[in-house]
């Protein structure tokens, strides 16, 4: 019996070790950003498309260029707080390398090789283009530092075990596109903006008990954590808006019925209104494809 127990213990240790190797934090290849010429002006648009200020501005602030963090996110797994991502070298990301920032965004891995909690939407961002992230980094480098310390998350056991997030990533962090098939160039641009940079599915797609998105119900609307109500279904049969209606809403916050955006969408509209009309049209073209499938 002791021999059997010992064998089972050894097997368990081997399986656990293999699991930790398979689910270890991943980093970008060292040359992932090589050969790119970052454009800070374009990075400003990437910054808007990715909604960085919406999460990382101080609560109550109206300055989208100051990023001390502090906004709370209530979830079924605990309360998370957006960190300082200003250029401050002590409390922000001022001393991070470009590779470290890009790895955080596209792989969900910190400079000290830890998994980030997926409240940071790297599960969507990982579908993005490294050139966009390089432009974003160039823009972030221009912003003012802020000395506000980041706040610790309020997350209890066992959800505070970051090593377990490797398994979550393995199950739910999929870099493949959700909508595939024969798309036009405009629709592909819209897919990049919605599925990756805009991370729209993070709020508008239902989640399973482990917090992974149910992509079979992509953009079908979802419960709002910590609040009553649901985000709306963005699929065309339910939304019943024309492409022009969608563009106008993303630009002005006004619906076809002249109602105005509320809640978190106020911040989203503040971001999308900065994008060129061509990008807004691309988003509309993509959403109409989602509804048609």
C-alpha cells in the first residue's frame, strides 16, 4: 500500500510539473517588435481604440492623458483595481521596456513573469497587431508621469493564485478570430477593432462559470457584474440598426431614437468618437456580418 501511495504521489508531482510547464507565462519573441517604426500620432488612435483611458484614468477624472489607475471592477471573483500605467518609473510603467509592455498587452504576462488577471482584456488584445502595440507604446511614452501607487486587488483564495491563471489562459485565451470566412478588407478592419483593440466581447458576450467567454454566443449581450441589467445584444437581428445608425452612435452617442449612451458606454463613445469615419464604418460592417452568421 505504501508503495502504491508513493507511486501515485510521484505521478501526481510529475503531472503537476508538466501542467506548470504547459501553463507557464508566455512572452513575446525577442524580435517581435524589431523592424517596426513606431508612430506616436497613430498610437494616439490606437490608444483610443483600445480604451486605455477609460480604465486607467483616476475615478472622476476627465483627463484621458493621466493614467494613475484606481478604477474598481467588481466581478464574481473579487474586486480588481486598474493599475497606474503612467510613465512614472516607480509607480507606473516608465522603466518598462517596449518588449515588456507589448508582452503585457499581447500575452498577459508581467515584467516579473507573472500572469495578469484577465480583467485586463489581454484575451482580446492578443488578437491584435504588434505594429499597433508599438505605436501605442510610442504614444504612452509621451504622457505625463503620475506618482499615485497602484492599489492591491481585493481577491480571495483560490482566485488570487496567479499560477492557476495559466490554466485559464489555456482554456479561454484564444488568439484566433471569432468571426471567420470570406470578409472584405473593411470587414477585416472592423474585426480587428471589435474583436481585438476594442475588446467589445469582454462586456457583450456571456461568460461561463469560470469567467471564460461563451464565444458561441458572441456579442449576444451579457450580465453586468455587480449591477442589475445586461449589456445589449450587438448582433444585427437584435440591434436592428443600419450601418449609418451604428456609425452615428459611435460618433455622437445618440441612438436612432435620439436616446443617449449611458453607463460605461459614455467612456466608450468618448474613445470611438476620436476614430476616423473609416474605422467607424468598418466596425459597422463587421457587426452586420456578425448578425448575418
